[in-house]
């Protein structure tokens, strides 16, 4: 990686995000220069604080640039001089969204803005953070989902999953057309767990937070696949530098699907008295559907009740030598970090 010109520079988009933060940490630890994009440079101190929680002490190789998914011009400037781009930035779930286009348009446009800027700047490879939402939604498979699967856009998908599917498809179409010559690899994480760096963390972690602080008196009957954010970052770096990764998508998943009750049991077994408020029972589906009539946050989980989605990381392990942590380790690291940061 080192050459006469010094360390290579990597643009990481959405630098305040959970996955982006761990990508920045992993890159800095490996000696890369990182240019992180933020919608507002007023968040620099907050981002540096989060990175310091993740173990970064020296910020000499980190710089920031202001760029928004709705504005193309800033991305052209942001990509200049970069060898690689990691693109986790995406509109995040917002229950106040009036229309699905509030997710879809900035997600698709943002991907195309970043890819065009990368192409113009002579970037070698872009690693796009997509999601399991682009692989396993709107379909019902008994066998594990793989990278060959795509979410079914003819079904009524939630806006966030639809935006991830359409933006990833737009990326591959761009590379096949005017972006030819620019390398692309895609990482599709499942539910992301792992040590939080601050108050900005993934949707999956909110459930653990609510279990630990006693907000949840019972848990929904949902089985999902999860992955540790540190392993997601590691897969991004492998997809960035390994020649074999070009032109491929990679599922980032830890292992077999586990239920929310399994997570609750792991927390109680691993954290002891600190997990005293964690619920011990599943709530019946009818009760959750009733609560959802009055609570928009609960409404978001109704489509997943009774669902079981399995996913395989065989491709990432075989092609890139990626080895994720266990579900138990990811769950306990999440819970312990929330306790350590005083968030529960």
C-alpha cells in the first residue's frame, strides 16, 4: 500500500454514520489517509469524539469535506486525489417520511453522483454499502439468501429497502455503461450490531438499547440475521483492495438467524445484573399489531412478524478470506458498549 507518494487516500462518505465510522477507524489503523464527507462540517468535533471512543488517538491522516447526497458538485471536489471511495452514506429510515421518494431519489442520485465523481477523479475502485434489503425483501426463501438474490421490486417493499435495491441496481447499471473501467464492489450487511461509538448507531441496536433500559416489556417474534460492525468494516477493506472483489457483491452476515428473544437471553447470560431489565418473553403478534395502530415506530416491525430470513457469508469467506465474529460476541459487545457510554 505504501509507495513513493505516501499513503493512498480513501474518501469515506457519510462520515458520521455507524458503518462509516468503523471504516474510517480500520483505514486509519492500516495507514491510509481518509477524507470523510459530512453534510455539515459543524459535526467534525462530534465525529472525532466517536472515533476516539473507537481507539483513534492521531487524526493527522484524517480530513473532512462538506458534501450532501442532493448536490453533485461537492462530490467532484471530494473525490479528487483519492485512490478509493467507500460509500456508506444513504438516507436513513425516517418514520416522518411523507413519500418513499424521500428515500429513493437521494439514495439513487447520491450513488450516481459519487460514482461519476470517482470516474472523473480517476479513482481505482468504489466500494458501495448496500444492504440485505437489496437481497432478501419481497421474497420468501427457505434456503439461505445469497448474493445471487435480489429483492422483488414488484412487491410492496418498505421505502428504505426499496431505496437500497434501486440505488444498488443503478450502481451496477452505471458501471456497465458510462462508468466502464471504474471498479465496483458492493457490501450488503444484514442487521448491524457491535460496539457503539456514540448516540448515532444502527436501527438494529435500538432494540438492544430498549431491552437494557426496560422500555421493552416483551419482544416481537422475529428471527433475523446479524453482523458485527467491526466485521462489516473489515469486509469493506477486503473488498476495496483484493483484486478478486471487483464486480462482486458480498453479504455481510455473522451466522444463522436468531430471534429477538435469543438476543435477550444472550444479554442476560453475558451481562448478569446489568441486564436485569431485559424482557424474558415474546409478545403475541396480535398485541404488537394492535399497538402498531397507535405507534408508528412499532408499525415499522409489523411486516417482519413471524418472518425468518437466513443468509450465507460463504462467498465473502471463500473469495476474500473474511471471518466474522459470532452472534453472541456481537450482541454482548453491543450491550456492554451501551452500558460503558452511559446510554442505558
